[in-house]
């Protein structure tokens, strides 16, 4: 089998590190008719309260944003450290009637963005609770909160690796920020290939065998050869070196061999 044939046979997951990575930034300036969706029966919204950081990290880890707890701790420190009072009015969780927190999103902002836009932050649903309609309801609920907070527009940071979520944001009426559309044109082409979304008609679709990062595909292949129960992996860049973290059905680890 040729390399091209191997790539064509690959099937993308909804959070797939093997896809070529591009940052995507979407924006909506029309906040009057935001789509509304209700939570499925048996779930409710709650605001962040002190001590909920562990639940946030657990949800984001289950959704494959992180492999190790230290990654979650670092992300929390970067975005939310010292902002507990703000989070009490901005960070939502979806929880079961038994009190298990299964999803989260935050009506936040980006200090470096001088446009005055609000930002939809860190949307995630635990893996085992996905495909129930929770994400759409949570997104609409958080967008409504951003509107209540008085933001004139809303931006959403996403990426090609989370292409399913990116397609959902397009369904909500969000569109590429012009500058980002130029800088990540191939990324939007990849997104069009994966979603065939009509909002991306201006972008040339990328041939299916070219949407994959061959290095990441090789890493996944080598990991799976040694760990048949591999769930997912992440590659971190630290001081110019790759650090490969992986998760199996029985635990987590760090790949020490060179590629």
C-alpha cells in the first residue's frame, strides 16, 4: 500500500492530533438572533465556585485537551489564575442531577484583543457524554451570557484538530476573522474538506490525503504498535524538543524514544 493510499484510509476523530494544525479564529457581530438550544433532560447549568478547578481539568482532559494533570494546571494558571470572582459570573458547568460536572465553557475575553469582543473560551464535554446535544446547548447558553455582559461581538478560538467543534461554530453563524482567513487559508481549506460547510465556499478544499500531518501520523502509528489500547496522544514543544505524551485505556505515559 502506498503512503497516499494509507492516508486516504485514515478516518478523523473529532479531536485528532494527526490533522495538520492551524489556528482558526471565528467571529460574529450579529448577536440579536443567536440560536438557542435546551439541555437534554437530566442536566442543569451551574456557575463556577471555588474548588471547581479540578472538575474543569477533568472535563478538559476527558475531551482530550490534555493528557497529564500538569497540562491542565498550566492552562488554568495561564488563563484563570486569580480570577475566581470573575469566573463566578462567567464560567459555566453542565452537571447531572447527581452533581457530576460533565461539560464546561466560559464567557470570557482576551486582554490582547483591543476590539472589545467577548471570547467563548474552552468549550469541552466529557468524552462519554458527547453526542447528546450538550455542546450546542452549552454554547448557546454561554453566547447569551456574553451578550448579557454587553460585548458588541464575539470571537471563538479553535483549530483544525477540533474540526467538529469548528463546524458547529459555523452553524451558529460565526465566520473567519479576515486576517486569520489569510494566515490560515489552508486550515480553512482543511475544514471545508472535513465539513463541506457552505460558509466556507470561498476556500479551496484541500485534497483528503493532504489534510494529514505525516509526522503526527507516524507518531500515532509507532505508539499504537507498542500500545494497542492507545486512546490519544499530544506532542508538546519544549525548548525546541518534542515531548510526546500518550493516554491508553489503563493510564498515561511519556514516549521516550526518538522519532
